[in-house]
């Protein structure tokens, strides 16, 4: 009986010693696991913002194909695009998160900054008189959203993240 009691004490003492080691290891690993989970949530949210912003920009630009692009100024296009993106963002983006810059070009040649090679300026003007062109719009949209956890600020990444989209839309030459 005494031997059984000694064996029991030995195993109980050994278990308590091992239990203390496990508690110490857990105490060191829990903060590391929490930081990992926080990083995962931040990265998932950044991916969601990028996907929603891209879908909203695509939907907003597609709706411009039905509008009269000749009548709009860059300021009007900027406000319309921002409004349409907010409407298309499933309530995830608001106007404060978006910065929209719009550049207007009369045609694709002006956007590219060149004329057709081998033609003189008079020949190019005659060709332009025979065809009409539709404007080309270059759009730059920047999304800025705040992080949801304090981890990026602790890591000196700031309190917000930014993502920028660039999109060019318009049509090619149209003969009347």
C-alpha cells in the first residue's frame, strides 16, 4: 500500500511540474496567436475592400456607356462616378472613403500623345474632318479605409490603408 501511495505522489508531483510548464508555454503562445489572427482579419478586410471597390468601379463605369459622354465635364464626371460607386458598393464604401480624379481627352490619339506616322498635319486634319471621335476618360480612384485593429498602428503602418484603381474608358473612332 505504501508503494502505491508513493507511486501516486510521484505521478501527482510530476503532473504538477509538467502542468506548470504547459501553462508557461501557453502564456507565451497566446499573444503570438492573437497577433496572427488580427493580421489575418486585417488582410481579409483589405482584400474585401479591394474586391468591393473594383466591382463598384466596374459597375459605375459600365453605367456611363449609356450616358452622353460629350456633354460632361471632368468635374461632373468625378461627382457622378463617386456617387455611382457609393451606390454600387453594397453600403461598404462611402463618399468620404473615395478620392476620384478624372482626365478628359478628346480622342484616343490625344490620350496616347501621338499622331499616325507618315501623315502630315494637313492630312491628319482632313481625316479628322471626315470622322467624329468620342471622348476618352482616364479615371483614378483612391480608396482610403481605417484599419479595424490597433495592430497596424503598433507596427507603425498608420491608421489607414489606401488602394488605387486606374481605369480608361471611351470608344474608338466612329464614322458618321
